[in-house]
């Protein structure tokens, strides 16, 4: 099965860009200057820290499980090319 020439290669990127808040942030990180990537990393670390301050240990466990799942997905994508 091949992708038609007019079909975007990264369908997940197209769907992500349509989300209200996350889409704008994702587009800024991908298409914007390098400083936006550092701002996204800082925002993610801040969100996890605030979650740990509010909910404690379960928020830390949840973020660790999410990071592990993202690493598995990243390794699968690297393996598939």
C-alpha cells in the first residue's frame, strides 16, 4: 500500500495541529525557532513539578510511566525507519 502524492506523510502531525492548545504549541516547536523547543521542555518539566507538588508521588509515577511509553514508541519508530 502506497501513500498518494497529495496525502501528508505525517498524518499524526496534521491531526495534532488541529487540537486547540496543543496544536499551536506543537506547530511552534516544530516550525519555529530553536528557543521554542527549550520553552516546551521547560513547560513540561514545570507541569510535572507542579503535578508532584499538588498530587505527590502518583503524579511522579504517572509521568515516569508516560515517559517509558514514549521511549518505547520512539524506539519502535527508529527501528521501522
